[in-house]
């Protein structure tokens, strides 16, 4: 699945004092010089890190820099510490499971589960014998049993999207080898490897001396531990922007062409505006921004997501925001403009079947609408639902269901409409509109949980040919119907079409909160303003705010106005739970509208 990152207005400004900047390094040459400067004859360095790091380029450059200082390095890959590839595969199989589309989260495993204790002990002795200068590198280089063996401990970090590009291209180097795996299976990552890497990252962060952003091997950035921790501390005090992604798909549309220039993108379905799998850019002063995964700010969980989330859903960032494109310059059939007909699982369902912490609870906020705009939700009152299930199971998206509209209910839409989509509710974006999806994020790793029922047996997007000629999407009919609530038209009309209730305002701004359902764990709110408006996280509710209408607004803390950021139209920012009272400032004084998702319980 192709992904395109979009960097416009994505940088977060975190000014660092000269005492930290002077010890930072910006650019690959400066970072390599810094690492080489930490080496001396007989010293030991451990460089731990995430999947995706270009270890060959990093160690070659470091070896050359050390050689220039008269130091000859012994480079030891952490890959030699692992059990055999067959044994690793056997371990991973437990979490891949036999489910064709999903797995089982490894909730307790650690990287040491895949290490050979005798190899670790042998390396420990080698590091302790005092001979030569040794650099150990790769995932697991700084496991607890080796931490005390190093003079310098480094963590080389990497972000999700470039790692996925490597995975899909057969270029990812997994555990226990120095060579890329052409058949690495994505479930290995999302259900096992991610969790081992994540737990090891947290261990390594506790003891590291230097943090390296290694997303681009030709643009490394390094911070010493105290400077890195200060960046995290400062980030979670203020609104945080992320690098959004755009993705083509089988209903990919074209509104993006009027809004953004994205090289290579030829049809646009999803845009992720906020969520755990995105990256964060931080401007520390120089021209080279620090690029890091959003998981890193979960190091300050209470400040970011609040005490309730931290205690009940450890490590989980619970909310996400997507923008679904649906503009077509000429009319197209619903079979072209619509998402797959699908539903999402409840918390009980994902815990039972996938060992995930939270279900997928979703809303559609219509942010733009055009002629013929529509949303699919629920079933017609007279639909034969047993027949619908039979047809979907028989089709498995390889055989068309010509009369599918006899079953699924279509709703005309307009800007400001809000659809409440609790788990088990059949639905789908129908096209000719832009939808703001405001959802829960079910997974610490960012795993997607949509159960596709029917996708019109159509081809999907082929990003190499830039045409809709790819293989039809795989369905999840077993999970979909196991999870189904069989909601019909009248129930949608009376319970799922929310309406806004005014809850605050003074004539200069207005705040609405939409009606909800008891099972929905969050509220959707919106704020209208011309000049300024106020809001409050109350010290416990993380917010995600999206500018739905207007050109640009600034979001800033009331008590510390320097804690601020500006977002453009169709851009989101995370407002940490600990930020408290804050305000929205409309820079040009014209009409603006901000849509907010926030949890109900805190």
C-alpha cells in the first residue's frame, strides 16, 4: 500500500538553550564526528535502534571517522546475538496466528526472548577484556545485560512510514540477520516485532547517552540525553503537529489536487492527519529538523493523554483523525466513489480476538459536500439480512452483487452532518464529499481494524501504473458478520445522526457539542470563531483539533502563550491533556471552524 508524506507546516518549534544546542549535532558529517569523538582506544560503544536504520552506512562512516583519528574499530552486529532464523520464525508464529488478516498482540515479550544467552555472555566477556575499540550495533545492542559494558550508549531511531516502504519493497532487515528479507510478512511487525522493539527502546532510553534521528542517512541529527529529554518535555507542554500521510485506494478521488501538491500522488483516498503511526518534526534552531516517531512522546503519558488513559490503556494513544477524499470532477458510479461496505470491532471483540486494548469507535463529520454527496449506513427496513450475508460470503469480493443497494441504506449529506458509528455498524463513505473521520486508535502499534464486507468486486489502485488495475481487496466477512449489530434505517435516523448542542459562547465565538451514544467513548465538538475562542483540557482530556473551515488558526496556552502552534485548513494538532486552558486565534479575522475530538472519561 503506497503512502505519501506531506511536510507543509508540519514543523514544531522547540527552542533549545545554547548549552544543549552546542552539544547537539546536525547533519550526517557532524553526527558521525560526534560519535567518533566519544571513542578512544579501548572504549566500547553500543548503538541500539529500530528497524529501518541504514546500519551499513552508519557503521562505515563511523569506522572511517575513527580511522582518521587513528582508532581501528571492531564492529560487532547485534544480529550475531540472536537465535536461529527458524527459531525466530517459530516464536513469531504464535502472534501471526492462522487468521488470514489479523494476529495476536505479544503483550509480554521482550527482545531477550529472541537472543541466545550464550552469545550474549560471550559478547559481554569480549567487551570486558579491554582489547581494542568495539562498537556493537543493531536492535538489541543495549539490552539490560549489556548496558554496563559500554562507555557510550546510543539509540538510532526511525519512523513508521519509511520503514513500511522498506517492508513493502523487500528491503527491510529483520531480527537476527544483516540482510534484507524479501518476504518479510507485515503481521510479524504489527503483532510481535514492534512490541519487542518498543519495549527495548524504552529500556535503551533509560540509559542512553546520545539519541540519533536516523530516518535519512544523509541528514542525521544527534542530541545528548538531557537535550533529547528536554525536547520531549517541551513538546508535550504545547500543541503538537504531525507529518500527515496521503494514500491512494479503490475509491481514490481528486480534491487533494486543489489543496496540495504531492509529487507522485495520482488519486487520494485516505489522509491521516493525527495518530500514533505518524512522525513528528521538531525545529531546534538549525535548518535540519529532528524527525521522530510519535511513540516517543508517550514517554510522558500523563501529560499527553491524561491519567485515566495512562492507567487503563498503558502506552496507547487513544485517538486518531483521518480525512477521506471524495471529490470527482465528473459523475462516477457509487461502485467507484464509495468505500468498501464495512464495520469496526468493539473493545470486547479486539481483546478476545487480537489481544488489543481498545475497539474502533468511529464518527464521520462531513467537512465538504458536493452534488450527490452520500454516506452508507445501516440496512433498509425491508432488507433480507440473511440473504445479504449469504451474498457477501459467496462473493468474497470476487463476484459482483448487482442489487447491493437493495440492502444498504444511503443517506444524503451536507457539511456539519455527524454520523455516530459504534462497533458492528455497517457503513461506508459514499463519495462526493470530504469526510473527517474522528476515531479511537485501537492499537499501540497503529494496527488498522476495519472489517470489509463488500467492495463491489472492483480492482484497486496500482501505484506503479497509477491506474485502478490492482487486485481486488481481500474481505473479512467472518469477522464482519461475527461482529455485526444489524442496525437498520430507523435506528440510524433516530440514534446515529447526531445533532449539535451549543454549550459555550459569548457572541464572539460558539462551542457546540454533538449528541452521542452511551457506548461512544469520546465527544465531538466544534468551535466557531472570527477572532478568538477559548477551550480547556481540564488537565485530563487529550484533544485533537482540526481546522475545518478558515485559512489558519493559532492554538496556544492561556497561561504560557509561547506554548503555541498554527494549523492550516484540513490540518490537525494534538492538544496534550496537561495543557489546560487554551485559546484559538484566527489570524485573518474571517470565519473559522475547528472540529475537536476528546474523550468523555478522564
